[in-house]
């Protein structure tokens, strides 16, 4: 793996349980600071550290579940993070759909989620941004976990409902089969939770070659001018994604 991918002051927020070898690989890529996620004991164990469960990020601002706000705010103050951190209105709880309030996939002007349950702070933020928006309401509550957004027009998912919705919106979508990704004590995880995109790089938490549909995934990504970076040698793991941002 190439070193020094990040040539600026790049921070990341990752699941507090992330494998040490994967974290080391990120530091070798040039990550400046790594923030462990909030452990949210209000939701079930498999997802309690998932970054996108307690925290939403649209590329500009963060919105945190109320119970996680003080935790993240302390890091923002200590590290001098220049991004805005807002407090959401809804506290999470264990049972679906009360654990999906912040799980929205946002890339550029495209926002995908189950907006019947999304926290009002996120909905208000999306609706108040003054540019051409594409807001796509889907049944799948774990939208961000379920979608690998390569760019604002290109997506990978195993969720059939999301696939159909995005096709209806005339977006480019690769539909893959479920499975091939670990998620602690669950049967399997999801492609969005096992990956992250930063500019022209697509990161995978583990070895993409271990995924049964790696060839199709690789082709879809590379055709769009992106570079694939596997951060480990084991089977992919769903950590609820990772937020990467320049602190400038």
C-alpha cells in the first residue's frame, strides 16, 4: 500500500472497535488525527460504535445525536476542528426505527435516507441548502450503511429497494448480492459500512479481494476514475463507514 495518500491535515472518525491493523494502515496513508466513535449503549451492540449511527456528516457540517454531542464536542474543541458540530433533536434507542435517525447518505447534492424517521435537524439542513437538491426517500433505514457512494451519480448497494429507487432517479447503480462482509455478531454487514470515499480514493476495511463480487466492484469503481485501497488482509468488516475531512 502506498504511503502519504493524504497530503493535507486530514482527520478521520472511526468505530472505536476498529481493528488495530486497519487503523495503522490509515496512519500509514497519512491521517493526521483519528477520533474514536462514541459508544452508544442505547442501540444494540453490533452497531453501538458505528460512526453513522450517532453522527451525520454531509461534507460540510456534522450533526450528532444529543447523547453523543458532548463526547464529540470535546474532541472538536481539543483538536481545534474547524467544521461545525450541531446537536440533533432525537435521542436514539435500541429498536428500529429509533436507531436510524442519523443514518443518511449524503454526497454532494444527493441525499438518500428514510426521511420518515430522519432527525429534523438533518431534514432542515438539507432543505435549507440553496442549490439544486436530489432528496431520495427509501424504505431502508440504514441507508448510509447500505450504500457505497462513489460520487454523486454512482452507487453500489445490495439493497433491492435502494437499487430500484436510484435507478428510477436515473443514477448509475451496481447491485451486488448480500453477504461477504462481517458485522460482529450479526449474519453479515453492508458495503457502505465497510468502506469510505475521500476525493479519488475508495477505502475498504479489509481486503476487497476477499469479497465474492470483488471483480464487479473493482470494475465499477475504476471506471469512474477512483483508486481502490484495501486497508487490511482479512474479510471486509462493516464499521458504519468512516468520516474523513480536511481540518482547514
